[in-house]
């Protein structure tokens, strides 16, 4: 048994060490295409930390939209920002002027920030269309659209999502509204064997070939890429583009300008130092009060923090000051779970049980309390994420990820390490677990 936990502990130490190294320094393997950027270079910080861009969007001069249409356009802008995982943003509708005000954070790596490029990045200034093309005229970008042959517009598409078939094929599934289904059925009946191109304004996005007449309002766009991973990525990007293209009219940027951070890097440095001191103090408390289990909880805490920031970095979440506060908060929550478990273990040791028996019983008795505490916090995080917006979503995301990782580290990582070290005779002394007097030789 001791050997089994020793192997598990060795694997966990390798994983924790690797995650920590990648988070701090990144990873690049010579001779391969494996390259992972360090976390600090791959995080999109919120407006409250790095500033961003402010844009005023409006309908074209020849279009007089209703307030309802502007509200629909604002919702599309929100969806596009969601697709880009830009949650720290401000989107407001000025009903009197029929303008949409958008503020978004910029990416850290862009030293010379092009504000207009940032607006193009989220596709706000484009209108999605499915068009017939002139197959006799092709430029360097592909097919040229026929302006008078628009089959569908973005608002004809109810839903677009990437899917994988049972045969491993990757495709985008489309669901059309009733009017879009009629137009699509007529067009696909005429265009069997011919391309039906998808454009964002006049930019060609994709040009799938029509295999057969499509009825019923459901269609698929199959990916031609033979590499499954690349095909999934391509399908996801295409589905997001289609989902974000349902504008009732084209939006134009009347004004685009950069904005400075409201709190800036100084506030970021303050909260990072505060977080560092909090982690050090919590680590010292666990070490001095719980001793050997405290060392193990500190190692588990290192794994939790490294994994948490890597997840935030990999999903592209805008990290705000509130989000960083969520990370720091989960440090305390993570230690709380360990405190419950270790106190249970100490109670069992005081009752006369051996160290290993106390560990087994302690984890078993503490499981329900730890599970209940984590699940209730997760419920709060889910509610905040789905009902909140901007920095609230950033806080809820970091809190939810941290609580989930806390449960894993408390129940799996800490238990594995404790079972491994308790198998050695020097580690059977009760004082190593914060219990006065008594030794256990079994």
C-alpha cells in the first residue's frame, strides 16, 4: 500500500512541479511544435487594470432603426464579446441617439494598440450573409459575391454550433428560423454541386458545396480539414462567427478611441502583493499549527493556484481586479477544507487510533462537510456568473474554478501525500500532526 501511494505521490509532485514551472516560465520543447507561453504573457487583463478601447457604433446613415432593432443589435454585440470571452466590458444603448457605446479591454501583448483593429477583431462592424457566388470570377481571397443573390442573412440563423459525428467527422450544425428555412430550401435546391459562400461584409469566411436540397430548417457545414483537432477548432471558429453575425443591419463605428485604466498597474501591483502576503501567512499558519499535514496542504495549495491561473489563461477570460480577488479568496477556502480534515484526524489520534487509521477515518468523516461547503459556494459562483456581468463574471469564474480545484486538492492530493508519508516510521510521531504526546508504531 505504501508503495502504491509513493508512486501516486511521485506523479503528483511531477505534475505540480511542471504546472508551476509552465505558469512561471512557459514551456518549449526543442525539435517539436510544443510551446506554451507563460501565464503572464497570455492573459487578457480587464479595463480596470490595463485600459482598453471605447467605440460608438451606429446604423448607416440611410437606415433609421427602431429602438427594438437597436436593442437586438446590442444583444448581438454582447454575444460577440461572449464568443471572444471578453467579460469585462461595458455595452450601453443610448436610445435617444440610437447609438451603442462599447468599452473593451485590450490584450497585454499589444504594445502599440490599434483601437480600430480591436473593434474589427470582435466583428462588430460586419454583417453576415450567405450568398451565391460568381464561379467565373475569383480573386486572391476566393470567390466574389453576387450582390443581388443573398440567400440568408445573419438574423435568419437561430443557432450555430460545432458538432462531431459518430464517424468522427466534424461539422457546424445550423438551425434556421421559419423564413430562413424556406429561403434556404429554395436556394439549395438550385445550387446542388455548387458553392454557397458565407461572407462577413465582403470578406469570404467559408464556401461549402451544397450536397443536396435541404429542407426543415436544419443544415450542416462539413469541415474539409482532415486533422481532427484543427477541424474542431475551425468548426468552433466558424460557428462563433455565424452566431455573432445576426445583426438586423450593419453597424458603423462613428468614433473609436483608446481609454486609460481606471486603476491601472499600481492597483494590480497592490493586490498582487496583498495576495502574495496572504498566501505566505496562510502557508506559515498551516505549517506551524498542523506541522507535517500543514506542509502537505501548502504543496497542494501551490498546485491549486498554478492550475487555477493556467485555466484562466487558457480560456481567454478577462482577468479583472475582482477576478484576482476571487483567486485570493479561494486560497482561504482551500485551507478551510484542509483545516476541517486535519482537525478530524487529530480527534481520531487523540482517541487512540494509529496515524494511518486516523487519516482514513478523518478523511471519511470530513468528506461530507467539505463537500457541502464546496458545493454551496459553487452554487453561488454559478448564480453570479450567469446573472452577473463584467467584473462580477470574472470574480465568479475564478471563484468557481478555485473551489472546484480546492475540492480535488483537499480530497485527492492531500490524502495521497499524507498516506505516503505516514507509512514511514519517523512520520508516526503525534507531535508532527499537532497532537501533544503519544506515538504510533503501527
